[in-house]
């Protein structure tokens, strides 16, 4: 080796680490490398946490949607013994059926309806199966001083129908008084309440929320009309009452 090589050549030794007493007794070593997976977790911990939370929320939303779509939630509340016969609960049962029940339909024509065991229900203004509730049909049918409401084939009221049977056999529309419509809404809402309380069958009209809204709006709009009798003092109320709900 020539002189230049000897001048540039050095025998490098590891630098010693100073301990607390100033002694150089331990060489400096590099920090041990983290495993790749741990390094990945450290760098992406926040992103992984957020992604996991979002995934859980999406799965919960899908589960709720599936539960509502596949099998609607049904609520069964019984007051008293759970083994009691629904017919003996005298209106104390508030429920929706927990199992699917047979649907009794009336077809699409008078002939089909009769063949399926249906007849005309004046309160609903529709054909209804004999196994469907008929609460307050009698009260409605006799509301007009014991006589049927008056129905016509035409809006000009030139052709009158004689009774509810003729109304039911009519294949087209009928025309009648606004009073009949208001009384229809009144008793149909009462039917809906009583049927629900005892857990009985809901017909198409009782189960239609749009029809319930229509009837309550109809009654409310007519009660807003000026009427001296309605404005007169004739109602007594009591505020010293205390209720509960369940």
C-alpha cells in the first residue's frame, strides 16, 4: 500500500455510549425495527377506527331496514292474564296480531262479493266480508231519524235510491249529503278504535292512514265553520283528573 492509501485509510471503531458516570463502556446501537404490521397500524390507526365505525353504522342501518321490510314490527300489549281469551277481555286488549291472519276479500264485483260471503256495509259504503267487524253500522244506518240517508244516482239529485240495498247494488258512483259524509267519518273512527282495542280484524278502510287523515280533516274543517250553536256555552269540563298511560 502506498503512502496516499495509508494516509486515507482509517480503522473506524464504533462510537462508545457515555453512561451516567461518563464511562465509555457500551457501544451505540440502532433502535430495533418495528414489525411491518405494527408500523402500518400506527400510521393508519385513525383511518382504521373511523372506517370500522362507519361499517358498524351501515350494518346496523341495513339490519333495521331488513327487519321493517321483511317482518313489520308488531306490538302486543295485554292487560291482565296473558292466557285470557281475547273475546273475554272486554276491550282491554290493545294489540296488533302477532301472526299473519287469513285475509277475507270481496273480489271486484257484486257477484263476486256475494259468492265470497260479503254484503254491503252502509257505514263503510263498501262490500265487506261477513267475518269483518261491523261496529256502529246500525248506529250509522239509523242516525237520520231511523231512516236511511238519501242517495242519488246523479249530482243533480233527480234519481233517488230507495234504500241501502239499492245503493250497494249500484255499479257506479252515488251522491248524497255532506251530513252523511260527516257521520260516516264519525262512526268509522269509532269503529277503528274499538276494533283495535280488542285486537280484531282491520278492514282495508280502517287500516288506511290516508282515509283516517281524510276523515279527521273533514270533521275539523266543518267544525271551523261559523255556527252560533257551536259557539254557545254548553260544555262542562273537569281538570281535577289524573291519568296514566301504558
